[in-house]
């Protein structure tokens, strides 16, 4: 038996489990399974590691950074990003990778236009680090937006007409608006979003969050996180099969 799974907290409905279960079915891999390892604290990760026949794990909120000390090795990209969402099991031990960056880049590029030179990254968690890594790679100037003031970051209160008009790419890395709390949204001055903007939401459920709906109503181009998830999952599968 080849067992794979997702490490996270409160992940009863996960994209990964459905995606890989279907993938294994389509490929006729009856000896492969994918399950959720729902833990309340990263210290419980050691209980997951004693499970038999584990071949690979995905990692989601809130453990993308917390899991790093438990790994034997980090891929160079994951080390630069400072977050891991894929773990490869091999004879050498556990190696951490970040396929979020790959998925984000592949899904973002078709929407990018020449005027998307400045971006706001909403939220500062593990996923936002992969987003920043990609924007830096693409030469797009970017700034974190957080509820608390920190050096080099903006708060939501500081976002005015000038900043909103300059930053034509806005990426939501917060969980605000995720099902079932679909009326929630980042506190932006949405009146300053127009047809030059591209709004990208890492959330995929619902398909169109309040953040994206308002942006679209104001003429912005929009994209949700589904393609990113599909791309990062495929990359994880590739990594697991290198082992």
C-alpha cells in the first residue's frame, strides 16, 4: 500500500483528498490512498510519522512553517521561501518542497499585463511567502498588507486612493471569505479598484469570493486559487515519484 496525505488543522473538507483520490482512480492505482491527518498542534506530527507505508505528504494551514524543524532537508526553493507544502519520504529521510510557488506562477501568468508592476499581498502566512517569491521572480514590486503595523508592511487603514491605483495586482492570501463565511472579505477601499486591476484570491471555495465579486463589479480581472491548487498538486505528485 502507498499512503499519501494532507497535514493540517480542521481540514475535514480538503481539495487535496478529493483531487488525489480521483487521480489514483483515473490512473488505476488501487494500492494508493490519500487521507487527511488533522492535528491540533505541530507536536502531534510525530504521531503521523509512525504510520506505516507513508510515501508523501502535503502540508496546509497552519503548519507550512512549523513543520520545517521536523524535516531532514529542504529543497533550495523551499528554503528561500521559508515555507513547505510538500514532503517527500525517502531512505535519506524527509525532504521539504514548496510547490505553492510553482502553482501560483503557472496560474497567474496568463492574466498578467504590462501595467501589473506593483502588487499588494494581503496576509503574511505561509502561502504569502510563496506568492512574494514568485512576484520577486517576475520583477513585480510587492508589499505585504497586515492588520498589525510592521516595518516594510502596510496596514489596511493605510490603503488610500494613490496606493490602490499604483498597486494594480492584489493577491488575497488570507482565509477571509472562505466557505461557510462567504460574506467576509479583506477590508480594502474597494471604490478605488477599477478595470486596470487584477484581483487574485488563493481561496477556491466559494469559486467567487466577496473580494473577487466586488472587484469584478468594478471592472477588475479576477482569478481564484483552483488552478494554483491543481498545479501545485501535480508538482507534488511529480516530486513524490522522484523518490
